[in-house]
């Protein structure tokens, strides 16, 4: 059990949102939210986004064309729950468009979670650890800056998936 209080946790999450926005003019632009509809974690992420009044786009078909179209809108950040192959392909396209990865969180079928984060994404790892099986919902809350509107995970199992965040350079 972590020694972090709920208040400290929520304050940390708020800092994550501000850090990801970076205080730049494009921070007013909505983030691009992506999910793999073939993954249970992706569907949970998308459902929570809808519940919060947002929209998550299902990755399907020609990812290169889709990403180029979406990135033409210059989203401030990208939040995604996908498979490794999409994280690699879509992440590379986003990097070419001027985005950099601040967090990559891997949830394994064995329930273990590993996070690789840049210094400005370190709190994403803490949020992932603390939210445990509710990570898809917590990531949606973070993406839409709705931290504090807690959701109960519909399933107590951690589901295999990769979730990741990129921001404009």
C-alpha cells in the first residue's frame, strides 16, 4: 500500500495534466484519444471517455492515413490504449510530426505493470500504479482533465494492453 494520501494523489494527477499541456497555446486544443476496440482495456478507456463527454477514436484500417489526418488538426497531446504494434507504428508517425513520448505503460496478462516515462511523465507511472486495474478509466480521466471524478473499474483484473502519452515538442 502506498503512503500517498488521496489528496496528494489528486494533486499529483493535476500536475500531470498541467505538465502534459505544457502551458503552450496549443494546450487549448483537445488531445487526440485513441484506442484498440479489440482490447478490453481499449474498450474500457473509450467507454470512460464517452461517459466524460469526450470521444476516443478506434484505430482501424490504414493507420498511416488516419494518423496523418488526425495530426493535421495539431492535437496538444495523444493518449492511447493499444497493442504494441500500433504503439510502434502510430508512435513513429506522431514522432515524425513533432510529438515525443512522455509515458509508456505496459500491462501484462500476468497482472504486472511496467512504466517507462520521461521526467515530465513520471507522475503518469504513479497514477498507473495507484489505479491498478482501473488504469483505462484513470487514463481517460487524465486525458480529459477530469481527475477526481472517480470511477469504479467494472472488472478487478488488470488487462493486457499498452497505454501511452505523447505531447508536441
